[in-house]
């Protein structure tokens, strides 16, 4: 694994199990508001590099969605956790695995749809765009992982894949009171 040092974000990169060979990178941010824009820029740069160096096909809309998902997850880390946060991006088959770590152990809980509510829709956006979402506590906070489709067969045919298979992903059941995608909540009356 390689690391760059100095002020500002720290780039972490190295092979990831089940990933397209070399198509994974991470960055640590200081947790300040500027981390949000920096994480979007990091995501855009990562996807451009994955396309240029590894032939990963990333449609324009998928790149925009990836930046939005990273932005929403890092916004939550900046807003609710003290200190550092980190982003790890890995291309696995046709998915972009986005993991954000922060120091706050409280697990994210999506709210039910409230069209009149101003703000607090970030996790709803992430759940709507991603194929899977999970969150886990760790000894130093938590990490949340969302998998976003990059389109059909994002990895070119015949591309070498690091041995070990795909990442374990599972769809997390909706929070209490939040209907599953495509379902409507029962009327409480």
C-alpha cells in the first residue's frame, strides 16, 4: 500500500480483493467542510483514472451519481462525526463500491419520505441510487458502504480481476417506517 503525506488529504491505494487489478484507491480527509468538495473531486479523478488506466467504462450519469453518493456520505461524516473521515473507492465488476469511514459510532437511519421536509434527504438519495447499502460499527467509529452500478459490464471483457471474488454486499432492510423501494407505506390510520 502506498501513502502520500503532507497537509490536506492523504491518498491511500493498493490492490483490493475481488477488484479490477489496480482499480481501487482511498483518501483520508480532515473532516472539515472542504472535505465534501474534495471527496467529489477525488471521486471524479478516480473514475477518470480507472477509465484511462484500466478500461473501466463509466457513463457520464454514473460518474455524476458516484460523486453525489460520495458527497452525501461525506457530508454526513462532516456533519455528525468529529475529526477525520476516509473514502475508499473500488471497482468490482460493474459496481463502484464506495466506503466512507468516520469517528461517530451512531448508525445512520433513513427517514421516511416527507416531501415537505427541508434537508435531511441525503441518505434517501443514497438508498435510491445504490444497489446495496450497509453500515458497520468498528472500534473507532463506523464505516458505511454503498454499491453503485456503473452500467452493464463496467469492466471490459477479458480484464484481469484480482483473485478472491466479489465484495460481500447485501441490501440493508429499510429502517422502521421506511417502505422498501417501489412500495408504499401502510396508512397508519
